[in-house]
């Protein structure tokens, strides 16, 4: 009996997924820019502070449930590799059920959720009032936003990255246009910005469902026994739980970093905020490659193609290193000019320059942090991913505590160490997991 012949993994396949993901990532910040500009033109600092506070809350809240996109992508890619396209509809509908339940829970808990989060943030009375107005409206988009995570993961899992990109662009463009119209043309204020977000998620969800219906072989008609297959349901819930815990640990690191930076004073907080934009830019490219790793490794895992899995890992990491070196070089060459572009404060400029070296160094360890995240998700090594992220979180806190006497320098060293720990621990564990997963 001959071993199955698997197609060779190519750079073209990597960028067929990574390219659209990078473009989508680059368009997303435009929403925040347009919302900030529209609200900022109302000349009310409390409103601007309110939309900023509420946006951070939703970023963290929805990010916590990003497992819906990641697990759906991985399971779909694995089904594709295993030659089980009949499982696609079941994966999509299961994802919708989980997204709907979580979204409904968030809506039901909106009052205590808002009370706790805004008390913790400690904004001014005016900013908090504005943020609550935004929050109470936008929270109704939760089932739609989470449903969109499922659709996007499902499409990328089938290597239909261009369709996923088109849907993300639809959501982003509608959000921006509706924000400008509602806030400026119709004078709806901060409520208008929140309504725009709900409308955009709703339009994206409707468009996504139509697209999914058209490309699905059996529509959404899934036999009850298939949909509620106990083994597959338990596996999905376990993977989602582990990815959620992993994401919560990641959120803790970045909230901790922001909070400790704030305690160093307004100038340090502002400088760190400027430099975080540099990290965001490098993350756009590395996250795109992580998307490619999720799909290609998931597909190879489902096909039991050990060579394809290893080749996908190698290509993603090699291209990641290439991008990281280019991005680091650009930060080194143009970083001071970009800092000057983002702030006019002489103190903030000077402080940001003092810490620029850390964002120049960050992309290279970031390659392995992002890359192995994608690889582990594709293979649904979620429990190992969760455990290694918790160890990385602990190492971050230990390094920060050890260097806390060095102020913001110690904080940046701890963050850089966290990147190194994430990629390093997962890289060290990778060979054993590969052998275990593909042993004959």
C-alpha cells in the first residue's frame, strides 16, 4: 500500500493567506482614526476620552473571544486536509451557536459589566458618562461581531482569504462612513459612533452568511447527530477554553504594561503609547503570517502530512524573520521622524527616543511568538499553548519585579523578555509535539 502523496507547500500558498490578512490588519486602525477624528471635531474632551475608554474595553472584550476565529479556522483547515468537506457546515453552525450564546450573555450582563470595568478604569465623570453611552449601544453588536469571527475563521480555514478580506473591508468601510454620517451630518454624537459600529457588524454578518450559504455544499442543514457529536463538541469546547485562557494571559500583560507605564507619569505614558503604535505595525505583518501558519499547518495536520506541516512551519518562520529585519531597519532609520510626526511635545519626543531601541529589537522575537502561536493553533495544540503562555506571563512578571527599580526601562525589558519567552518556550516544545502528533 502506497503512502499518500501530498502537494508541496510553497511560498505562494503562504502569501495567498498572509497577504490578504496583512491588508485587512492595516485597514482596521482606520476605524479608530475616523471615530476619534469625528468625535474630536465636536470639541469636547470628555466625549473623546469616553470613546477612547469604551473602545479599549471592546478591544479587550472581543479579543478575549477571538478563540472563535482561531478554533473555527483550525478545525476547518483540518477538515479540508482530511478530505471531509461535509464537516464544514457543522463547524460553522457550531461556531454560530457558541458566538450567539456568548453574545447573548454579554448583552444580559451589560449593566454589571459596565459598572465594574468603568470603575476600574477610573476616568473622569464626563468621560465615564460618555463611555457608558457608547458601551450600552455597542454591546448589542456582540453576537454579530463574534459571529463575524466565526465566518472569517471559516473562510480562511478553506484558504478563501480574499473573501475574508472583502468582508473585513465591507465592515470597516461601513463603520467609517456610518460614523461620519451619524456623528457629523446627523449630530448623533457618541451614540452615533456606537450605532455605526453595530450597523457595520450587522452588515458584515449578513454579507458573511450570504457568502457562506453560497459556497457551502449543503447550506446550513446539518443533521442533529452530526452537529451535536459529543466527541467533536467536547474537543471544540476544550480548544476554545484553552485559547481563551491563553488570550486572557496575553491581555493581562498588555494591560499591566499600560498601567505601570501610567504610574511613571503622563510623559512616560504618552511616550509608551507612541511606541506601541510601532509594535502594532510590526504585529500587522507577523499576524498575517500567523494566519497562514494556522491554515497551512491545520490543513497538513488534518491530512496527516508531517512534511507539509514542517515545511509550513519553516516557510512562515523564514518569511517572518525577513519581514522582521526589514521592519526593524525601518524603525531604526525613520523611528525618530515618526515619533516627531505622532507628537509635538518635546518631552514626549525625547522620552520616546530613549526607548526606541526596544521597538527596534521587538520584531525579531515577535516572529517566533506570533509564528508559533499560528502553528500551535493550526495543530490545535491548545493545552500546550495555554500552559506555555501562562509560564511566559509568570516570566514577564518576575522580570518586571526584578527590574522594577529601573522604572520604564525595566518595564520594556520585561515586555521584550515576554516576546522571547513566548516564542522560545513554544519553539523548544515544538519538536516533541511534532513527533507525538505524526507518529506512525
